[in-house]
C-alpha cells in the first residue's frame, strides 16, 4: 500500500479511504457459508418487501420502523450500545426530550456504511439529505438513495439537474421529523473524520444540531470504496453478529455565544500539536469565525465520539484515491 501513502494524513498517518480487510475464513468457513446462504433469501425478501411495498402503505412510523428492524435483524445487528453525552447509564428516559434528536432538529452523522442510514431511519424516522463540500444547500434524498450513496463514487459537486434546497426550508417543511446531514459528504473506513461540508451552516440559528457517531464491530462492514456491493453483502450476512456503537453528543446551535463555542482555528501554521492539513476544514474566507467555530465544534465532537482523529483529506482527495485505486486494480 506504499503507492497510496500520499492519501495518508500527514499529521496522524491515518488513511481514511483504504478498505478494511476481512478476517480470513479459517475454521469458520462452513459456518459463514451456511449463514450467508440461509440469510441471503431472507434479506432480499425483507428488503424488497419494504422498499417496494411497505414504505408506500399507510402503516405509520411505527410500522415502518418495525420493518426496518427486520432488515437489521436478518444479519443479526442486535447489540446496540448507545451512550448520550451528559446522561448517566439508566437515566436516559429522564432526559430524552433534551438529549436525543427530536422532530425539528438536525442530526450531523458520521458516514461509513449503508447501515448508517437504515439504523437512523429505524430509530428517528428522519429526512435524509446529501451534502457537497462547498455549498450550504443540500439534496433531499430518500432512504434508499441514502443507502446507495454509501456505495457511490465521491462527488465534489452535484450532478447537472440536481435540485438543491436550503436546510431551513426542509426544517420548515418537515417540522415533525429530524433532518439527517452527512457533513463528510462521502464514506470513510471509520478511522478518521473528514473536513465537514458547509451544509451545516445552512441550519437555522435556533435549530439544534446533534453530532452522532456510528461505529461497527467487526469494522469490515464499512464501505470506503465505491461499488463494493458484493463484498459488503458477503461480510454483512456471513458474520454471526454485528454490533453498532452509537454515541450522541450534546446539541449545538448556530448563533450561540462565543462563550459556548470553542475558538475557530484562525491560523494555518503547523505546530507540534496541530498539523497543517488538520486545520483544513474547508472553511474559506467567506465563512465567518462564528460559522467556522460551529464546524469546528461538530467535527471535534464526531472525532471524540468515534475515538478517532480529524484528518485533512477530503472529497477531492478521495476522488483522486478512487481513480488511482481503480487503475491499480485493472493493472493486476
């Protein structure tokens, strides 16, 4: 992998776009083949049933959530480890209204796997959006589109003909549902947080933004490479079980006082503690210090929740990485 060393963060050495190698089959080969063959028809049935029939029926939010939990249940994604900042274990119900994403709020989620969208839909029944690096507007997408975007090539700008909307208009249009934003704009291997899109700056000032980190054990169900459908399905259905570790940070808001927000990084000079690339949050001169501090706070929260570091590699670097990776695969 030395030829891909240019796609490692200079400060931390993290390579956020490299695929995670799967564990060798070994003695588990018969079990994993059996699980895959047994689960595959069930998985296809429940998935097709939901997206073709159930999501269009008037079964309500609870009915749709139950169907989505069936999709998660087939590959045995059962053990959900949930922790919320500022809430002690066993007392979550007492603080649910204030500590968990509610209708009318925004979820700034990490983006590593197609499971991200399914889990968020099964818990919060949100509106999904797609972000692009240098615009505050977002693309309103469906759950299925959010899942497929985890397999899609990275995109610096929207395709011609794409309709972009303001986040504030979505908040007003869907007051009874939260809005999900994937501010990294593309998937990673869960080993780092990419510079965040300016889409979070389109959130209304009084709307709460909840940073949410989703991590998986085993970690090889992430899809940092586009088009990895076959390997993902095999890994998902052949492993005995999967665990999602969910972390939700305290809400932040645009327009908060400077006391509530950490100072924005106003210099790009490298130090022993901060690498130059780590300061590149795609916050250019057009973004105020207050907005820069908001992106900084959300990014730091996602890194802290996921126990990873922020990196200076963004969507543009992933486009170059995918191009080089594809050429390397073809030359084999």
